[in-house]
C-alpha cells in the first residue's frame, strides 16, 4: 500500500507538472515546425531511422505518441516534447529540496523556493521554446534531471543498502539516455568529478564498476533498433545502418564529424559568453540572477561537491554550444542546474531575514509573504515569454513546404540542400499523404556519402544516374570548393530532365536554372533563360510574400521565417548579379531587407554588390551593419571594407580594417596578403615579408601572395627561391599576370633574354594595356633592349 507520506511527497511535483504541461499544451504547435521537426515527426510516424546518431529511443517513444487519436500527427509528436519537458521542470523541485536538506532552512521556505525554481525553469524562454515542437531536447532534459536525482540518492545512501540499486540504475539510465541523444556525453566529466569527490571508494570497486558497465551497455542496447529496423527498409532509412560500417557511420555521427572540430573564433567566443549571460538573464530576470549568486555562495558553504559538479557541467555545456556544430538547446541542462542554485539562493535570502526578526509573529508574516512573492515571480516570466513561445496558431513551416510543392509540377524531381524544405515536405508526403509524386533529393547525400546515396537510390529507384555516379565513393572530393561534385550533379540533372521536370532549391549552383519563387526550374537550352514572363512571375511572388511580412509584424519577428525567406532572396540576388542583371539583384536584396533589416548575410551581400558598382560609401555602410549584427560575418565585412579602402589608396583605413579581421580571425584568407601589400607600399619590407609568409603558410591557395613574396625575395637577391615560389603560384592560379611579370624580371636579371621575353609577353597577354605600359617602362626590359615587337604586345 502506498503511504500517506509518499502521496505528500508526490503531490507538489504532480501539481507543478500539471501546471507546466497545461501551459505547454496551450502553446503547442499544431503542425510541423522548422529544422529537424519535420524529419523527427516523419521518422516517428513511419518507424524509420533519424539523422545521426539515429535517436532510436526518441523514435520509439514518439511513435507511441503518434498513435494518440487527437490532433494531427505533428501535434501528437509535439505533445511528447511538452510532456517530457514538463516532467523535467517538475523534477527541479525534488532536486532543489535535496540541496536544501540540512541547511537549517524551514520546510515552508524550502518548498516555496524549490517550487519557484521549477516554474522558473519551465517558463524560461529556452526550455519552453523546445517544449512546443518536435525536438529531442525535452526527453534529453528529462533524462538529465532523472540522472541528477539518482546521483543525489547515491550520495545520500552511499553507506546504506540503497546505494548499489541507485548506482546500477544510474548506469542503466545513463546508457538509455544516450539512445535519445548523445549530448549526454558532455555531462560525463562533471558526473565523474562529483563521483571522484563524493563516491570514490564506493564506485571504484572493480566488481561494481564491471556491473555498472553491464547495466550501461544494456541501456545502450536500444541502438540495436537501428539495424533491426533498417533491414526492413522503412521509407526514411537515414544512412541505411544495416551493415556494420553504416551502423558505425550513423551512431558516431559520421556525416557531421568534421563539423565537431570547427571551433569558434576569438570574437565568437566573446560573443558566445555574452550571449550565454544574456540567455541566463532572460531565463531568470534580474532578481533571479541575484538569487543565483547568493545560491552559489550558499552551496559553496553546504554543497561543495554539487557546486563543483554544476560549475563543470555549466562550463562544459557553455563551451560546447559555442561550436556551430552543436545547437543552443544543449545548454538547457545548465539552465536547470541554475534553477536549483536559484532555489538555494532564494531560500537562504528569506531564511536569513526571518532569523533576524525579533518576534515569532513577524517571522511568520514575513516568511509567508516572502514565499507567496517568490512563487509569484515565475508569473513575470510566463507573461513575458508567452507571446514569443505561443505556437498554437503557427503554420509558417507547413506553408513553406506547401508553397514549394505548389511550384513543382507532377512527378518533378526536386534537388535541394535546404533541410527546412526537405523535412517539411517529408512530413507532408509521408504523414499527410500529399504530393508523393515528387522526388525530394539532397544533392550532397547523393554525391558525397555512400550510406546516404544507397538510401536515396532505394527510395527512388526511378532516379536516373549517369555511369560516372557508379564510381563515386564515400569521401570523394566534392568538387572545387563546392558542397558537392558539380559535374556529377549537372549530369544527373541533365539525364533526369529528359524524362521528368527537374527543379532545384535554395542555392542555384548551375547555369540552366531560372527562379520560380522558392525554387529554380532546370531549363537547359531555354532561350532566353530569363524571359520577361518568368521574371515577372517571380517578382509577383516575392513582392506578395514581402507584403505579407510587412503586414504581419509577428512574421518579421519570427526567429526562423525571418531568416529563411531573406536567405532565398539573397541567393536570388547573387544569381542575378552573376548574370549581369544588377537591377534585379538590387531588387532582391531590397526585398530581403524589408523582411529582415538586420539579416547580416543580406547586408554583406548587398554591400559587396554596391562595391562592385563603385558605390563605395553605401557599400561601407552596409558592410558595417553586417559586421555589427553577426560576429560570424564580421571578419568578412571588415575584410571587404579593407579592400574598398585599399583600392581607393586609403591605406591607413585599409590597414585598420585588416587588423580588425586579424583580431577576429587570424587565419582569414587573404588578409595577411593585403596587409603585407600595405607594408610593402610603405617600404616596411620586414613586416611585409612576415605577412606574406604567414599568408602562404595559412592559406597557400591565396594567388596574390606568391608574386608579392617574390618581390621581397627579389629585393634580397634570392632569385632561385623567388623563381620556385612563382612557379608554385602559377600552379595555384595560371591566369595571374603578376607571376609571369616577376618571373620575367628574374630571367632578365640572369640575362636569359628568350625566357624573359616569353614571360613578359605572357604577363602582357593576361594583364592588358596597363601591364604593357609597366613592362615597357621596366628597367630590366630596357637593359635587355626588348622591343614592343619582340614582346608581341603591339596588338593589345
């Protein structure tokens, strides 16, 4: 029989769970959302394989939620996020009580502070944002709180019979949690440190360690779902993990492995730290920050091992989320740890004052009123964040997918790297049975990844491939600096266009594409490609879309839509610019900025376009705004500003901009070369040499660095090294006249007349009239008495 004490223990967490879940359900997104949501919902519905590392536990549980006979399939899976996030928030309450045990704080104050902490965690913008759409974060956060409570039990019961069951259960749950999301590995150092401080003797016994490993592996066993289900060829079978190599590729996230080591620049680290501080302030308000500071002091006095664990966990998660490969939601467990510290601070603050009041009546009045006040504080967060997180009428992602499908004729093959398009269309096709005639293909999967290519070809056996595709293997080059093998993809588009309409999405990578709203029609042989009718239809679509954004302020404030649509327009602007339709490029940039005036990639692109048109002042202004709005773009914005000043011979201003680039990103391609050129113009040869050598070391593909460094070597009389360097430069960029010009000077200095004449002639051929004048005035040419006729430049 369940005791009355147990009911009292469970009542408050249950009430908290009910309150939070009610709010989450009220604000739940009714349909598919952006990013991974469409994929996760679809995979859950069809019991497929999700993106690496596969998320098998999430898929299984979400599939069960998808069977609930309420709402759309998307709403049901979104509900799963709400349920587990609400559970995680409710578990903040018992975790907070654990930290307050034995602290001398009254039970009433402890209960009120712990309940307030749970509500602060729930109604903070970050957890709430992830709780109303299909994401793995809710279940991940629930597992974290469960592990935390189990560890508390291990610590409190280390000398009792309850320790071993808690230890083995902790090991099992930890392994199980990793089958939802591998982000749990980032918490291992913090848990290991806590164990080393508090449980060294208890956990280091070999037999116990071995048994805990067994339980951990049993939890991990859910990963066997991947090969067992993949063998059955579900509709979404990401990576086809039925072979050992493919299974390993999926569970170790081989598709994203290279991104893991893409560490942020110094500027991004600084901005990331400031962003984390703002995120904490946004989740806990000013008064909450004060209580967190006081709580840290209180924990340092009574709960040092927990404070050490929390500090390491928060620091690790903060560092991890500065890597662009990891989403900001990884930081949510850190925010819940801060909620527990908040409870300690709030309770300590109230108790200190209560203890100093002289009369019992005053103590009671202050204690009661303070507890009520602390419980009311989360309402401020609730009312502030409600409009931002209310997605109960959110259909933007679904409408995005519907607009793309509406632009595609029957049986079209649609190639795109836009995951928002792919995943929303997957949802519409496989969950709502809309437009299954359309083939949706991600080009990089087809071109660069053997596991993904096999999955696409199994799903679409009607897709035609040229013979060369059979020779592409995983890890092959993706072309010259591109996302995929352009020659291969061009051949695939051409072959399929003979039997079905072919369309391209997002980044227009081929010549025979013309924009049709959110997509590009592949129209080889169309003449003209940009006929007035297609241009007019495209303009009408985008002007209506922009008018919709301007007429609905909430659209312009939407975190994703306010980037997705401007990004499409940015690519259209670049498309038009490459084709010489500068008026259309300006039109596209202008519309993008009407939708989102602060979208840095558009500001950058517009600034670069204006610079090519000689409108330097406007270009500088746009580039300055781009750098202010986005630190990831700031180095390039400074670089482009530096180039504008350099070409205007304003070397002092140019040097300032280039040094600003180095401050943010020391390895930025080309910046050392430009800075060296400025030093060279000022006759600061040692500084110039250092910059040129640095450029060649960091970015050996920078063409201009070779002839620039050769100039320094020529001044030092190091002709052989200069010649070798210029030959390397010609291999990098055969069309750069400077390499041939300085090579001609070397031959002239050696009085090798024929070679000098050949090199100078080639330099003039590539550089034109300006280079001809330079060559004819060159002392080396005059010393060799080379004539215009010999240099073969009279016809230039």
